[in-house]
């Protein structure tokens, strides 16, 4: 399993980051086609890089968990973790569980929020 640690972000080669971006873009285009069409590839790449940085703040570094974080960004916005509309997000992200457990909790909370709105 690929893990992107904060200290590794500084030394990741552009090629490796591009591979992760390409993989994530394919995922996003499959599951969020309308948002991707509106944003365009350059903006999506910026969002992916932003998502990698934001997820790493919370110790979320596994490829699958970073991808889930970016999925939530696609629905709630790129800075959802600091948005007062989602006061539950920072607590979940900074919680004491494993990154995988926190991401599952975040996805569940986001789904519950969307059902209520």
C-alpha cells in the first residue's frame, strides 16, 4: 500500500506525484464526471495536490484514504475541513482512531449531512 507521509511530500519526485494525480484523476472522472467536466484537468490537479497536503495534516497518508479525502472535497468543497458549514469534519479528522476508521467516519458523516440537506 502506498503511503504518502508529510516528510515524503517534500522529496516525492514530480514523476511519482504525477502518477498519483493521474490515478486519482481517473478515479474522479469515473465517480464525479460532472464536477470534473466543469473544473477541467488543470484545476483538478490543483485540487488533488491540495487534498494530499490537507489529508497529510491529519495523518491520512494511505493512497486509498487520501483518495477518500479528495472524494469528500469534491462534494463538500476543497476546504471542507475548515468550513463552518461542516463543524463535525475537523473533529472526525483529528480524532484518535486509525486513519482508515476516521475516513470511514468522515464519509458516513458526509453522507448523513447530504441526506439532511
